[in-house]
């Protein structure tokens, strides 16, 4: 028998814009814009690659880049178009609006158009070693119990440290030409709702810049 979905969700709580995992570790999430790399010239592409490489090399903590794709939901838009058609007194305009309605609906269905969102997940361990190299820091995703050479910080202290990382990542992305924003508690809740309810039609969407 498959385990309940709740048992597979590693999130314990979301508060103050922070995702708290069951092991006590923290996660912050940035929503990021995208760049149409294929439309850039060769020199521009090389420049972007170099900047991105420099940005990654500057990090002393791991990050996770997440792309979420789902079929474009235009039901609300189509409903508004249909309402406009009903409110229109001109018969010719009613016909034109109806044709436009059918065109847009068929275009999305046949074209299999996807809505894509991009996120950068920034981690912070609840307990970190006072002195650790990059190899140890790569274990940040693993929960661990405090040891003699480790220190435990309060939630507020951890949140400040996590925010510093998020702002640093956001600044690095801006240097590449990518806009980003830190998700707040409500937006994080909507994001996880979307992730675990991919088949739902009425799914709250995370706001974009």
C-alpha cells in the first residue's frame, strides 16, 4: 500500500517567509525571471555563461534551481471573453468575439502551451559546524544532531542568516540580468499547493514581477 502523501512531504511549517523542514533545517525560495538565451548573439551568450559561472563559483553554499511547468490555464480569461460577448449588443461583434474565443481555446489545446516558472531554493542548516569547508557544507541538506564542535542558533538568528544568502543570490542573479523576488509565507504556501496539486484546475498562482 502506498504511503499517504502527507508522509512524503518534508515540510514541517512555513512562517515569516521561511520553509522549515521536519529535521529543523530551513529553506528560502526566490522566484526568478528567465532569459531567452537562443535570441542572444554569440558574444552575449559567452558573456552570460561567464557571468553565470562566476556567480556559481562565488557561492560557499549549495542552491537548487527548480523549473515548474504546467499546462496554461486560461479558463478565467475565456470566461471574461464570453462575458464580453454576452454584453455586446452588436451582432457582428458577438460573432467576432465568439470566433476569437474558439481560436484561443483551440490554440492552447492543440499547441499544448505550458506555463513555466523558475525558482532558486536556498538552504540553511539548523545546526552548522563552526568551522567547515565546502565538502562539509555540501551536507547541508542532511539533518544532523548537535555535536561538540557545532552550535545551535535561534530561529531569528537563522532567518537573518538565510536572508543574507537570499539577498546575495538575488544580487548575483541581477548581475546576469535575471530579476528575482523572495517569496513570502503566502506565496510559499501557494507554491507548495501547486506542487502537490498539479492536476487541480483551481490552483492559486504565485505572483510574478
